[in-house]
């Protein structure tokens, strides 16, 4: 592993922060440490959420409730949704890669508010542990990740209150992170670096952070009101006391629809970084990508009621939200075609990162099509609260975001550790995940269209075979984690050395050592005016000119 | 001393003590605070949206009481608006390097904030409805209570700034007075929210 800091500088570093492995368990303010903290912590919660999913699919392998009691099933599905969304995808696509990459991309030494950054991370483990421990202490919440009243008011109170507290903490973490990203991208850019020269992930994170800052507080306020209904017996959302459950749904989805974009926009950004490198072509349509992201941000705030077409929404509201949702498919489609055009005719290196990215494109377009279908009122009323919806959003959040998370791990692992991952195991991981995922969630479209409701432990026996196929897919997905885990652990110890820039990439994080020094670059940060300047033969690619390597070798 | 360490020790610090790798950058703490206040405003927006929707579609049942008197909230509005002005005077004073005058205006601002809280308490105890009596009452208490929490925090901030502005050994000077500016922005924000709240809850 390359040691980044020359000895004479290292000795001058005052040890205000722990070094070595212990720093990953400390209140470190180094954005790279915090990024990896987010990543590993998120992955640990992913394993928990995956185990819960395994329990769900085991229960659903037979039409009767035999594996666990029905109320336990409710707790398990609530925990599964909450853990996967708030503790795995949101922290990882935003916190992990955002913290690691954004300071590099803007040419900074760290995030704008390093201590706030550390606070934002350290809110997550306690909130997650609190949430999971509620299962053992009081029984977890039973009302799903949406916590719709009156269900959330009538199910056992203790678990629901703990659920609310954890989500409030995680929301706070998310807001702090969002503020930090906005300040970093807008205010901490290196002199001379223009907004339209930023790598696409910066734009994705800027858009995501705007959504976080605007929508997460509304959820926080709503959950406080919900907790009053539970604890102080107010009647905000309790029809028995004159309250209005639909207001909860509006406020909840005002956050939770943007939350879908909070989970998937950063993934769009990450895949826009990965594709050009491994296709050796510039990112197609940079400017349209930027405007598409901002259009998604704007429209994403006004489509929420398409989740509520069966909640007695008036006709004008149905019409408005259907049209708005159809509109949001346009910028999303632009991005999709831009990715295709990026890899079109490129010299594609079909490694694990690229394979996962291609898997993302395939899965995401399927999830996107079913999403547009679901926004159409007549269709939505037919399949609302069925497994069609379950299939749709898993195609977005797993087939979309999680595939990109894995692609990103394969792409940036050499940067994180200085070592390469084993390519064969990576491809095995990708194949198992892709087959398992589609086997698990593809058939659920059929289940939903034929009327199998979601969130129930028992179902009509005619659905048994398809459910068993789905469960086999889930098992494959569980198995697919094993080569990945082995690969990341084994390669960290004895993987082949990666060198500084194994992909010959041009984005700024590669123009330093792997792993990077504490201050990201020794010497001045490189000014990368064309982060996607590929398309010339490798021997003509002037890495040294852009990398500031001359400064590095002269010891400045 | 490397850049990250010095940034770590105080991200706000603008001092440059290293020979390499530390670019001086502007102070964007106010920018961060303003972004946070946008988020905070959205929380209130959620409460207001809920209240207005309840008003529009959920009529109170027979016999439920939700009546608000105007005199006390008008007094509260005046208290907060005046406190914004006095805080502004405190800011002017510190920019002229007059810590003593600054501290007097700060004390007056904090006093007005505490008077607001006291007056709000009086209103709470004289209102003919309680937290869980009906839907409008609950929303009224949630919104005003959440705002009152902000005023409480703001008053505490002012007192902390008052302490930091002491002439001997205080950290707030004519050149460097970020805590005062931050508290001032926050205080104006809380006052602005009150005006919106006053219109929505008391006038509409």
C-alpha cells in the first residue's frame, strides 16, 4: 500500500485525531474516514435488513402463517423497510460516497463542516441499534415503514414510539448531511472550478441535498404530531377524535416521494461517473443531465399524491398528480438515454463495476416503466397495495440504487484501499445478484396483477408456486452476498496492489495516491476542467498534466 | 501543521499556519445556518399546511371550543418585532466596537424574548381549551409550542452571546462576532415565523 504522506510531513502532523484502524471507530472529521464509516455501517445494516427479508420470504414460501406469528410478521416487514431505506440506502448512496467523493470533486481538503459531518454519521448507529433493539425489548412497530394512522395509533405504542424516535434521529442526520453537501458544492469549490465543470455526481448530490433540506423536516414535524397522537391522545390523525388520516398521508408522502429521489438521484450520479471510465467515452449530454437532475428535483416535490389515489383524493388532484408524474418520466428518460449513448460505441471494459452498472440500467428501466404505469389512476386503483407495488419499488431501490452501490464499491475499492478486488468473484456476485433479484421480484408483478395484497403473512393458495419461485430468488440474493463479503475482506488483506489510478480515470479522486493522503492531495488540488475527457488513445491521455504529479514529486 | 488538522481543530478558523495545502476559504457558516433555517421553516410549513387543511375539511364537532383572543398575541407580536430591532441595534454596536452598548441591547432583546414566553404562558393558561380537546386546539398548541421552543432556544443564545461579548476575555469583538450574527439571523427568522403563524392561526 502506498504511504501517502512523505515522512518529514508526517512527523509534523500533530496527533489530534487517532490514526490506524481505530480511527474508523472514532469521532474522526476526515471526510474519507466518515465516508467509509457510512459505507461499512450501512452494509452491516443491509445484512440485518437482508436477514429480515429472508424471514419474510421464508414465511411466504407457504400460504399459511407457519414460520412466525402474524404480529411478528408485521414487525419484521416494518423493520425490513425501515432498516433498508433509512439505514442502508439513504446513508450509503448519500453519506458514504458523497462524503468520500464530493470534497475530491470540488477540489477541497474536506467537507465544509467536518464536525457536523461526524455528528451526522454518529447519529446513525445509535438510531439503528435503538430501532432494532425495540424488537427484543418491547416488540417493534407493526405499521410498516409508512406508519399510516390509524394503524400506527392502534398497534402497540412502545414499538411505534421507538420507531418514531429513530426515524427522527436519522432524519436529523440526513438534514445535517444535506446542509454540508450544499455548502461544500456551492461554497468550497477550488478557485477556477466552474459549476458546469463538476463531475455529474456533484450535481446529483446537490439536487438530492436540496430535496433532503426541503422535505425531511416535514416528515419530522409529522412524526412529532403522530407521537402526540400516541402518547398525549391528541387527534391529529385519529378519525375517532375528529382527526384526518389523509393529512398524514399527504405530509408523509411530501417527504417520502422525494425520498425515492434521495435514494436514486445519487445512484444516477454514481453511475454517470462509472460508465464513462469503463466505456472510455465522455459522458453523453452533460448539460441535459444537469438540467434533468434539477427538473427531477423540482417535479419530485409535486408528485407525492400519486401514492394516494385510493385515499379519496378528489378528481382534480388525481389529474394533476398523474400529469406531474408523467412529466417526471421525461428527465428520467433523458438520463437513461444519455447513459445508453455514453456506452454506445465505447471500448467497453465489462468488469464487475460495468456489469453492475448495466444491470442497473436494465432493472431501472423496468422499474421506471412500472412506475409510470402506477401513476395512471385506473391502473393504480387496480393494483394499489398489491405485490405489483412491492415489485415496482424493489426494481427502483434494489435494482436501481443497490446495484449502483455494488458497482461503486467495485469501482472505488482500489481508491479506498489501494488494492484490487478479485474480478472473477465480482462477476460471480453480479451474476448471482442479477439472476436472484429478477427471480425474486419479477414474478411479484404477476402476483400483484392477480390480486395478492402486500404486507400479509397468509395468501390464497393459488399463489404458492410463484411465491416459492420468488423465495428461491431471495435465497440466491442472500447467497450472492457471500462471494462479495469474501472478496472485500480477502482483497483488503492480500489483493494485488492497484496503483494510484488503475482505471486511467480523469475525475479528481484518481489524481492522487490510493488511498489518498489525509489532505487529499500533497500540493495544490488539480483543476480538472474536463472530468470526462476520454475518447483519446490511452498513450495520448495526459494524466500527469492534470494530476499535479509534478508538484507531488518535487515535494511541495 | 496540515490543512485537515487545522480544519479539524476549528473548521471556522481562517488562520493559515501551514506552508502547503491550506487554501484560505471564505466563511460560509452563515450560509450553512441559512440552509438549516430553510429546513426549519419547512417544519413550520408542514404544521401550517396541516392546520389549514384541517380548517378546510374537518369542521369541529358540536360543542367543541376553539376561540382565540387577539390582545395578548398582538402584544406578543409587538414584543418580538421590537426585540428584532433591539438585536439589530446590538449588532450595530458591536460593529462599532462598543461591547458595553451591544450587551445592553442584547439584554433588552433577551428580556423581550422572555417577556414573550411569559405572555405566551399566560395565554396558554387562560385559553378555554386544552391540548387534546379538539383538532384545531391540538394543532394550535403544536405550532405555537414548537415556535415557543424556538424562542426559548433563541433567548438562551442571546444570553450566551451576551456572556461572550463581555469586554474582558470575551470572544466577540468588532472584527470577529460570528456568534452574534448567527444568533441575530436566527432571531429574525423566529420573529418572521411568528408573523406568519400569527396571520394563519389568529387572523385567518
